[in-house]
């Protein structure tokens, strides 16, 4: 079920950090069970992704017990079929993190060796199953900020904050590999109608502001697991996990309505914006299951929406 816009914030005692693609999320409880607040402030204990979709992403660990797994209530959520629902746990003991497997199906590894329980040292390569691997690091605030900046710049569009085209290509290929033959995966291709007119009439700064707000309006209506990307110019793509074509069509209609119902206000000027959206699912591409086929199907329907009057959603050829 897709969310409506909300102004509610998370409780202060718990913060959730998530990748825009929803691949990994880390839920942090700031309680310190092992070291003083002074030590905690000086050091940051990280898992830096070195294998998988989110290479380079740093995740800060807590000084407490953290469950790692696929289940949404885990402290560190890895949304991958090769990861067990409760795969492993990270324990903070006497100033060190200890990694313990929880009878996972595909195993927990440190330095390539399968482990049951092992104390981690800086530089250790930790792997949960076969899809994701991390380097355990202890850093200061400056290095942590640099790692975060490098990761963000590598996967996000600098203007809008949506994922960039390179990330989209990798994410879509990964999703197709991980989606079982009996599961649904959908793609939306969304284009802002007559966007050149916005730039020509109001100026490029106004056009940029519209693009930023378009992304904000879309993100408010997506689930954490959905992946929003800037495909190019004024065109955006949304990858929808475990979503049927009728569900994708209903979401696309909500996105279309979100653009046209309220004007975009830039420099005290109201700008009317509409969008055309094409929807496709893996079923639309049968028997071929490839990123190219899924993109082509969604793109055909996007341009059908353009040809037939714009400001509409098209879900079939």
C-alpha cells in the first residue's frame, strides 16, 4: 500500500536512515550500552558496502545489539532474497562489535570464512549471504562525512536528489535478477509535459525549481522500497517492487493528479504542470525478462500518452 503525504516525524529516541532505493536501511537506537558518550562522539563504527547495489554506502552501527536481516523490523534491513529474515546480529561487548550468525540459510562470513560468532576488527570484510559485503571501519567524523558525500555524489542526481541514470541501470538489472518468476515488478516512465515552455517562459532557474518539487511530490507517495530515478532531462523512472500492473496504474494516476491539482509556486509565480506516464510490468515483456524490454514497454506507453493528448496514464499498447 502506498503512503499519503504525512508530516509525522519519527520518535526522537529512534532514527531510521534509508537508501533512496530502499535496498538497505539502518534503524538506530542511540542508547550507548558499552562506552562513554565521549568515546562515542569521537569514533564512528561503520559498515561500508563493498559489494552489491549500494557500493560505497556507509552505515553507522550502534553501540547496542543490532539484528541484521530481510525482515522490516530488523535493525539493519537488507532487502535481498539471499538474506534470511533474521540473518545475524551485531553485539557491542566491552568496546568491540561481535558478529553472530542466527542460523541463516546462506551463512555469515568474515574474511571469506563462514562464522558462527566472531569479534570484528577494523578492515574486516563482512558478508551476509552472497549478495552484500561490507568493510567494518572505525572512523572519525571527518572521514565519515567524506564517505557519505562520496556515496551521495556517485548515486544521486545533483539537482533533484533522485537517483541518477547510472544507478537506475544497475538497480533495474539487480531487481530483475532477484525477482522470482512468479513475482511482479513494474516500471513507471514519467515525463513533464511541455517542459521546454516552462524554461522558455519562466527561465531555467524556475524550471530547475519545478524539477526539484516534482521529485518531492513523487517521493511523498512512494514506499521506502520504491526506486525513483532521473532518467534524463524532465523524464523520471520509478521501479516498483512486488507491484502488479493495476497497482502501478493506480499509483501513476495519483502521481499525475499530484502534479496537476496544485500549481508550482516559483518566485511568487504559479506554474501549471502536467505529466504523462507510461506503466509496464514484467508480464508485459513475456517471454523476455530484460531491463531493455521493460524500459521499451514503459517508454512506448509514455509516448502513447504524449501522442494522445498528454496529462494521462497509459498501461497497455
